[in-house]
C-alpha cells in the first residue's frame, strides 16, 4: 500500500492525478504540467513535498557526526544556515544529495536536520544507524511521518508566505531557516526550493498541515496562487539545471563527475568516500554532466544515446520540452572531450538523429537572482 501525505484527501478533492512516486501516492498534476510550470515562473505555486525524508539529530556529538557523513563541512556551520551536500559511499559514489540544517527551537535548543530524497530515505536511515559509534552522544530520529513539508515557489512567494508569520521573511537570506509558529504550533520556514525560483519550504506537524496549506492558498488568492504537482517540479528543476537522484546522481557517479565540486570540501576532513574523491580529483575526468539544447521539437528522454562523428559518446539523463525556452532540453553525461560549450552532437530519438548543442547550465536563471 502506498504511503499518503497528510494532504492526500485535498489532492483528490481538487482533481489531482495521483501517481506512485517512491512508494508515496503523490499528485503529478492538477491541470496541465505546462500551466503549473508557467504559474511558478510568473506568480506562485504550492507543492506538497511531504514525501521527502526529514531526519533530526540532537546531542553534543551531532555536529561532528554529520561532518563525518557529509561531503560538505558541518562543523562550524552557523545557526540558521542550510547547506546543500552529498553522502557518498566508500568509492565516492553518491548515496544521496541532501540539505543539512542547523536550527534552534524557541526554547533555545539547537539541533541539526537532514532533508533527504524519498527514494533514498530507508537506505540513508540504515546508513546513519550503521555509522553511529558506541558512546557517541547523538540522538537520531526520523521525523518524516510526524511532519509534512510544503513548498511555495515563485516571484510572489514572499508576499504569500509572510502573511502567515509575524517575522519579516523577506530579510531571510537564501539557504537560511528559522523555527517559528503557525497555528500555534512549531513551524520550520526555510528560503529554499527546487524550481529555480525564489521560494520557501515549510515543515509543520501533520495535525496542522491541512490548515497551513489552506492558509497559504487563502493568502495567495490575490496573487493567483495554484497547486502544482511533481510533473511541473521536474520540468522546473531541469530548466534550473538541478540534478535529480536516479537520473543525474547515482551510486555509480561521483560528485566531481556530476559537476558538484562546490558541495565537496576535501581539505582537512575525513568522510566516507573522502580518499576516493581525493584520488579522483587528481585524475582526468572521463565523463561529465552537461546541458543540451535541441534544434528540433522532439524531446530526448533518459538513456537516449548521444553520438558524435557516428560514435556513441554518452547518454541522456533527463530531458523535457522547456516551457520557458520553447525548445527541448536535456541533461546528459558525455565523454569529457565532447563536453565543451558549443560542441554539436546528435541525439538518437527512437532511431532518428536530432542535432543538439552543448550549452552552459543552468538553462534558466530567474531575473535578479543573487
């Protein structure tokens, strides 16, 4: 039986098309993916992302423990800061990409949290449990089923979300978070997202999730806010050049190949996969992640072959028709010799070769992005 988010009934009542995503019943769209995509780029949309894993770490050794697990430095991370990071296996392959939070409760209790991909939650929980050492003062709790997670994304996101809170959210920096209250209950508010737009993500208790969702819809009514599903979330993240686990990221791909060097701190640190990544950094990268724009209208899909001079040089990892750009786009892995911006290649789309050009990622950046 599929897991259901606390907002499942609302989705069904409002005509969402539900699909199985990583063992969860999730809305893929309410109207059309293109309409929801464009609404996010021009106004604001609300996404139920409660399927994402939420893992909490308390105790005096939690900071050092996470520093030992993640590719990004956690020790010394400022209060209220959020960092994108990775977890890697002994060979440097990516177990998951995560967000790590350093937060403080209203009672001044500090803690850390990880948000992990739904498809990897059970794997990561087991990895964490196996990594805990005897006597280590770390209290680890999987809070996924006790909480819900809602994303508000788009140019009008701040004007919508700020109506629910007394705090001035517009002054929050990107990749920062606070613990406040909504409906008299604790609520984590972070300025993060997975769409390439400005926005916020809220983590609330399951018993108030429906009311918080309703409050957001009401607050956004004058801005034309609408719900959006996983379909639009995927096209939005692809335009923004954001990797998706199981496509651009796997245990057979390391962060350097994926172009995520910014999320790997190697100096004066030790974590699982550290030595493998140190060794790899000294070698020539055999293949790497790129962006492709196609000249025709046919859309490349995952695993479609990429050719140059008649030889296969790589495969598509994700592809879509970009509603913003009005043309097909894709992310792919190709041999490094073909990764230079401007390189022309062919994509085999069901037996027909379509011309594509290697372009810089991301495909789309929001206006006035900082």
